[in-house]
């Protein structure tokens, strides 16, 4: 065949195709319209035509557009009802184009059945799967549902469960029936977990790294004691990481050889074979590339030492420590590479910290972003860096923490920012405003105050003079609370300016509080009313110690239900008692000085730290008022974590001494110390630990006590015993508590409380000692801890008459206390 003929045979079809396409394009561009739009199903039709048309954008009579057709195809595929869709285009007369959409429907789910589920209902299983009746039948989704059911059964303790499925498709109807085939097997509990081959690392320590735990009496709360294969895989990763941090870098866990022992009925013993390998230690430690600081100084700044167990995590932490060390003097770009060098002679791992110091930077300016309502000056007051200072990375972190602790913002981010000026960086602070005000109301119940209702308004970012921003943005604190209950009521207005007179240098806080409180749960003899105000100044003194000086003036009224018992009159000045002898009106003018040191990791559900508080009070004298006394009280609490996060011990220790001076015969009754109740010694009712009114002996004019025939003091009939708590001028208390946090919302505890209250000044004898043991649970309810405690008294106070009969005891049986708030 000649060359021209062969070329003609090649190019002629291509030319015809090109001509056809060009003609079609010209027709399309010329405004061809859509004629008929038909729907044609391939095979069975199980989708309504109206459903198809509702997902199509192309309509008869509209101008034809390939883009509209493509949109219709995407929309139909998006319904997930079709396996295949095609469009057939046919040119007809009058410049129209008929379209036929050819569709092949997916099978639909007619019904879902469960076979073999004897222990768990079908209704409960339906909640776990995603496949639903009348939806598209996807075998991939059915397979995922099968896996979901398997994991669900495992969490319920059915560790030997097997789940399969069948799909019965009907080509005539286009529907399919799904059956999940379930073999539940016995419900078992994990009884033991043993690591076979662990020579040096104790089995118990390895198990503690796992969330899969043997069953115990708390499993009904914690959910442990069940096998979940996915969780077990994650646990083995945790065990491997733990062993490596202990220096066993070559540890191997043979997951393919794990043995599940079901030899005991209802029990599962998991046996995990491992190979520990050797334990590596740190050899020689050196520093290279350092010019600013000597190597000895840098090595002294880190925790690791030669001979320590090699821990990758601690090595990384020490690397960060060295970077922060350089960052504290402005070397922001300092980079430190850790070179791990195996020492073949000693078998240890030598470490070299290769330092690239970079340049030193200073703060150019401070840029604040995102503060839509908080004033920039308020944010600047919380920062530890200022323009011109060396760019200290530690100060930058402290600044971020201080802003986060204000609780003004949802998010705080402090970073350095590049500038065009050599060795200068901007300090950039980005914030996201949070909700700082709250309006709350509600009702509650406690074992002391009984039923109570309240309304409270708080604003932690208050601005007294900025009405345009709804009084927000200056960092002030405002609190208004109204409370009314069956045994108490109160109204409180408090305000604090954290930077008095806008003086940043002194950082002196000023605040005041106005209050009115009424209580009748303090005693069965009287009701108490306190009304007055307090003003104070507060300042951080040295390190973590905060000082507070205050002045308060309050009127205290005691309304007795009958005449004041003779045994209580010694606490009051004659001019404070009314003519009827049933009301006491005192005016207390006092100055208080307090020192507080608080290192707690968090206020609620504390795990570690200490809170110490020393409170000194002087009333009367040149300050005026009707009472003159001095009061010193110490309160301390220490949290020590043990074993693992969420467990630990709490030690609470308190003591106080009070004394009167001048014309006041004894420390005022309302300023005496009392113990007993949910916040002190929990095994005794409120205020029942300490001296009580036992009446007064009958005396002659010379002060001699009259005795009866048995030699016991004769009681004055004018002063019979009321057995009401009288408090004391000295007290001491200790509390020891073991706590275990199940979650961030629940904490269990077992505790011991003990203490005494004595009448004398600085009398630390234990004649009135009472103590108890108990258990408790703390629950977070709407952001407030609810404490439930059950305590049993151990050494109650008993007072007997001359015949040996008990006339008084503070033992009222086991106490169940529930109260909102914390003890500190």
C-alpha cells in the first residue's frame, strides 16, 4: 500500500471526528436548548423518580450546559443511592437536545437481624451500628458495624465473642437483608496479667502502665477488668515506653505470642512474653560549641548525672532546660543537639550536648492582639517583660501563665516576633476573650444550713467607669450575692482593684466588702446577725508569700430565745446586754494582718502543693468598739502525690489562740474557737467538739463552793446546765486523708480527723480531744465540688456525775455530711 493511501486512512477518521466535534461545539455555543429529560433504570428500580429529579439541576427548555449536567451527576452520586449513572444525548429537530439519564440503583436495606444475642438486647445493639433500614446497602459499612459490635461486646466483658454477617440480596426487588451472626461466649473478667520474662522490672510496675487492669472491687466505677483488644495494643505501647524510660532500650514485647488463658471459669489470665534486654546507664557527659557559659555550669543546670539510668525523656527534658537557660538571657535562637554515643568499653551511653548559641535579643516592643474588651494596659500589667529588657523566655512563659490565671481569656499565646532591627524581637501576646461575668441562681441543701436559695452576680474583669463596654475590661473584681434559706440568709457586695491607683511598681491591690448575715444554725439558744464592712490591701511580698492587711467594723447581735443563761454572761460586757437580758449587741472594730503561701497545682482536686495561712487579729483599744481581744490562727494543708497521678495524701493542720485585754473579761463568745462539722472534725455535729455549758457551782460571798453530802459541788439553781457549746480560747486540729481521683469529676477519700478546744489561753492539753475515721466522695456539680462524707466518732467526750452516770456526751453516732465547696 502506497504512503499517500496509508496517510489518508489515518487522517480521514480523525478529520471526521474533529469536524463533528466542531459542529457540536458551534451548535452548543449557538444556544441549543434541552428537550426531553428522561429517567431510565438499569435493572430493578428501588428509588422513586421524584427523588432522582429533585437532585437534578437540568430541566427541559433550559439552555444546554455541560456544567449543569455535571452538577446533576455529582448530586445524584452524592445521594449514595446509585452504583452507575450515565447520560445519553440525542439531537432532535428545532435545535433541541434530549437527555436520558441511565441509572443503576444500589441495593437498599430491607431489614437487619441479629442471631445469637442472648445477653444483650437487639434494641441496644441497634444503637451501636450505623447501617439503617431503607438506607443504601454498603458491605463496607456492614463490615465496620460488625467490628463495632465486636468492640462493644468486648467492653462488656465478652472477650471470646465472634461476630460475622450475611447479606441476602434480592435482584427482583433491589433490597437486601442483613443478619449479624453472634456467638457471645461466656462473660469473663480479667483476673491476672503476667509479663513472662521480666527479670528486673517488677510485674506490678508494668501492669500499672496499662489501662487494661485486673478486676477489683472498684471496677464497677472505673470500668477495669475487661479485655479490649484495641486498648491492649495501646497498653503495650505504654509498657514499652515505660521500660525504655527505665533504661531498657532493647525491650521487646512478643505480641504474636500473647496467651489468653480461660482455664478458670469466668476468668481470663493474660500472659505477655517479653525480653527485657540490658539496662543502659549514662556515661560521660560533655558540652561542645558553648562560648557564653562554661560546660561545668551548663551540666550543673540539668538533672541527669553520670551513672544515672538512661531515660530518653529525661534527656529531652534536660535539653529543653539548657535551651531555656540560654533563653533566659535572650538567646532565643539557641539550638542544642544531643549526640548519643555508645561506649563499647563501659557499656554505657555517652552524651554530648552540641550547642549553637546564636545571637542575643532584646525586647523591641509589645504587640497585643485579640483584646476586644480588656484594656491593653490591664494586660501589660500582668507581663514580666518590657521594651528594652533582655528577651527572657522564662519571663515570657510566666507572663502567659499569669494571663491564663486571670481567667479573663479562653486562650492565651505568648511568642516572639521577627523585626527588621538586628538583635531585636517583638513580644507578641495573642488572646481570645472569654466570658468573665456570670449570673447564677439556684437552690441547694447542706447538712448545716439545710435548704438555701441564692442569686449571684460575678464579674472578674469589671470596669467601674466603662459603661460603653458593659462595665468590662479593667481587671477589677465584683461580686454580689443574695442568699436566703431555712436557717441562714446573707447579702454580700465585694469589690477589688488589683492595681490600686494604677501603680504597676507596687502592685498593691485594694478591695472592700459590705455584708449582712443572719444565722440560727450556730446554736439552739440564739440567732446571730452580723452586719458591717471590711476594707483591705493585698500585696505579694517575697516569692510565693502574699501579705494582706485589713480593717473591719461590724455589729454583732445575738438574739436569745429566752434570758441569757448564767454560764454565758461572762462572755459579754454589761453594757452590751439589753434590759430584758435576752439580747447582746456588740461592736467589733478590728485590724487584721495575714500572710499566705500557696503552691497548690490547682484549687479544685489538688494533687500536690502546700497552702499556709497565718492570721493575726487585734480588736478594740484605740480602734474603739465594745470588745477588746487578740486572736492568732494558723492553718496549713499539704498534698503529697503517691503511686500515680490522682492518688496521694492530704495533711491538714490548724491551731489558734485568743485572749482578751482591757475591760473585756474573756475573748468574746462570737470569737471563740469551735470544732465539729463537715469542715473540721467530721464525725461530730456542728461545734460539738470542746467545752459545753455544765452550769455554775453555788458559791458563798467569799467565793467558796458549796458541796453536797457526797463532796460534789452543788449547782447554782440560777445557772442550770444547758450543755450548749461554749467554745474555747485555744484549739488544735489535725486531719490525714488518702485520696484517689477516679476522674476529673470524682474523687474518693478515706480520712482521720482529730482535735481539741480548751477554755484557757495557750492551753494545748488534750482533755477535750475527740477524733473520728471516715470515708467520702467528692463530685463536681456544675463546676462546684459537692462533698459527701460519712464519719464514725472514735474517742467522744463523756462527762459523768458523782455517781458515775453519764450526763453529757458529744457522741451522736455516725455523721453523714454533705456540703458544697472546699475545706480550704
